[in-house]
């Protein structure tokens, strides 16, 4: 019986979700490249008057939150079912801590050293943003992962790591929601999705900012909304009817087209959330052409190192943010701006490959000793029949990380 379960698990390995997180990570990277170009007056990748496709790239973070909820439910659902011991919750947090914190800690430490050296050798770099980004008073909250809990009025240190802190506190939702959905199977997934959507809509309208680009202040609430949608989405896929390959491919392409239009025309951010959910659902079930395209080695590898891509690109952003004015960089044409973007991407992906190999993988091996840690199979996500309606089995994939 156990052998059959393992064989069944391998049969439904879907690298499309692994690749999807790589796509999302690169979308966030392009967004921050354009931010650096625009605010440092170097040029732009895509004029904002022509299209919001890149300028709205902060929305890819919400896809990460949905993916995380989805795969955490898959990976830990059976072991966090009703009646589980308190020790299971502790083991869950230990596994999650070892997954996200070592890379965050090491990169933050490297950034502290770089700031001290650069500030001493090149004091001219210290413009108005320096005292905000590198506020020493904000360093403890970065280390304690509380920098998305409205403790400061600015992003600080590794400016993209706010989402890691936000997600850390949202893990508590999994300990509450997963047992409840296991007890009330049929309708619980839809209720959880609706609750997550209500959280995001409430945040959007109550703050009145007309955007979901909410980070250092109420980022944890933004994360909670997406995380709940992901938790519920897995439950819906698990108990619902299976999707055929053609239908899944059609939904994937429709969701992608809708996302492109929403971002291009700068439509309401809330419209992107259901399309992200459809994208995750369809790619978890698909065995068609889109799945095969994303199963290629390069997209899969980018997915595996997506967490490193995300955190490393924050340091690359800061390096260029201060280097560009000092070197007097100005790009007169979009082609020159894209060359800058290419250099940014090369540095980011190269650094991510190194950090994945020497920081993430050793931490993952340590995490495997946790009783509740999920198995790791070369960093791929394995979906336990999800939309194919098979009985759940021990997860073999690491969850998408921002």
C-alpha cells in the first residue's frame, strides 16, 4: 500500500507550480528594476503612460501568498488535522523557520556589513533614502520578522523581506483553518476563499489607497487574505471534480490574458486575485501543453531558486539604487534601460543560484529532521492529486516562497 502511494505521488508531480513561482519572482524583479530606473531618473523599461504591465508588478507578491497557502495545506494538511498534538504545531513552526529564516538572516547580515563599509568609504552615497532604508532602529524588527506589522512608516534593510515577515505570522492561520476544513469538508474551502477575499477587499477599501501595494504597515493583512484563499483553494480542488487537461490549459491561458489586460490598463488590483486563484488551480491539475512548457528544465530551476531570487534581488536593487547616481547613469533609450535590466537579472539569478546551493539546500536538509517537515524532491512541488481527487499522501514538494 505504501509503495503504491509513493508511485501514485510520483505520477502526479506537477513542476508547473514550481515554474509558476519562478515566473512570479521574475515579475517582482522587473517591477523593482523599473522602480530603480524611474525614481533614480535613469529612464524606464516601459513608459507608464503606455502600459502598467511592469508598474503593477507588485501584484505578483499576492500570487506568492496564494501559492503558499495552497501548498502548505497540501504539505501539512493530514498532519494538522483535528486531534493533532500541540507538538505537531511546534514541529510545523520549526520546519517553517528553517525554511525561511536562514537565508533572510544571512542576507541581512551581509547587508549590514556592506552598509558599514560603503558608508565609511563613500560617505557621498548617504542621501535622504540612506537613513530610511538603513535605519538602525528598524533592524530589530527585520530580524524578528515584525516589519510588516505597522511598526515603521517605511521599508528598511532588505526592503523586499517584509513579505517573509508577514507570512511568518500568517502560518498561525494554517493551524486554525486546516483542522476546521478537515472537519467540515464540502463547503469549507469556498468559505475560506470567501473569507480571504473579504480580508483583501476590506483592506483595499478601508485604507482607501486604491492599490494592494501594501507592505510595511498592513502587509500581514494583505498576506493573510491571499494565504486564506490558497488554503481554501486546495480544499476546493481536493473535493471537487477533476479538470481535464484541455480545460485546465484553457483556464490557464484565459487567466494569463486577463492578468495582462488588468495590469496593462491599470484596472483595479482586486480583479487580479481571482485570476491568480484560477491560475494556481488550473496549473495544479493540468497535464496539457502549458504544463509541458513549464516543465522544461529552465523554468523548473528558476522555480526552485525563486525564494533566493526574491531575497537576493532586494540587495541587488539597493546596490544599483546607490551606484547609479554616484556613477551618473542615464539611459536615453528603452534599449539601454533593458540592458541595465539584463545586468540586474544576471546578477540576481547568479547570486540566487549561489545562495540556493550554499544556504537554502543545507537548511532544507536540516529541516528534514523535523518530524513535520515535508519531503523535498529537488525543490519541486508535488500535488497530491489535488484536482485529480486521489487520497492525500505525504507531500514531496517545498512550498513556493517569496
